[in-house]
């Protein structure tokens, strides 16, 4: 929990001071008075950081019912005022003509998707400024880890809105549906390679891309963080 609530019993992962979000906020610029969409808030820590950065409103969508309830507990405990948590499938939300947002945060969700390219395409419809943190498929790195490589059971060519890419099927096996499971809403998901993720962002007009927090040796699979932005006019230095 944040330092002011350190006396409360909670977990030990310092997500309320997540350096990845701190970096994203510094890259995206002033959020004061801006609108933000957050996908997969888990327990509300990143929403807390985004509120502190001055966002006027945050719509935060969580599919896991237990995590959603934890978000509500966090909201009341630390007094989030401008975050509205929703419980449900954010793909369906994005498919149904939501309003535009000044920025979108999607930390830890892309690799849980059945069609990750579709998620990037849908996000491109509603924002010009995007933060992602995700795992990606790397044959060399993953084959070196017996446990991790056992999660992958084949691959196939795919296409979405003209973007051709390869998907690598990731099975949750026995963890799916378990009480502490916090993955996707299906028994399996599809990962993309690092190169295809970057190409996908570019295909859907996110042309200004910065990567950070490279973690090729992450125990759950290679990972990195991205801030991707659509090209702005020379005189426009603010979030649109």
C-alpha cells in the first residue's frame, strides 16, 4: 500500500510506486485534466498513480471478479476520487464505440489476449497515447526454460485489419479457473514476438515508440514496456 497506509496489512509488491508507470507518465507528459482508460487494473495501484498525476477521470476495466472487488476496497481505503472501476470484458467495451481518451494504460494484458493485434487496433481507435507492458514470444529465450516452454503448444499465421503476424498459443493448463488465477478469460491466449508487437503498433499509426524496462530473463517470459504515440503536429506538445 502507499506509505500513508503502510500500517494496513497488504502484499509486498510495490505497485503503488511502480517505476514503469512513473516512466510512462514522464514520457506521456502532463495528465492534468485529461481522460484516461486503464485496462486490467488488478488491484488499483496504477490508477492511484495516474490520479496523483492529475488525470481528471479514469475508466478502469477489470475482468477478474476478485481483482475487481479488491479495486473497490482500494478505492474506498485510499480515497480515489476520479477513478470509475468497471467489471467486464474490455474488448467488448472497445468494440462498442466508447468515447475517446487522452491516454490509455494497458499493463499486463496484451499477452492474455486471444487476438492481441485486435486489442492494439481497438486502442488506436480511441487514443493517440498508449502505454503497454507485456510479455512477448522469443523462441531462443523461451526454449531455454523447460517450464515456460511447456506452456506453448504451437503457432499459426494470423491477420487483423491488414496486419499479418504469427501467434504463439500459450496454455494456462491447470491454473485456469483456480482461485488465485489472474490471467485471461479463456483457457489459452496468444503471444506475439517483440518485433510483431512493434510492427503492429506502427501498422495502426503509433509511429513514435519508445521501449524501456527490457526484461529478457523475466521468470514468466521476456517482457518490456512501451510508450507509443501517434504523430502530432509540430506545434502540439500536449496530450490530445
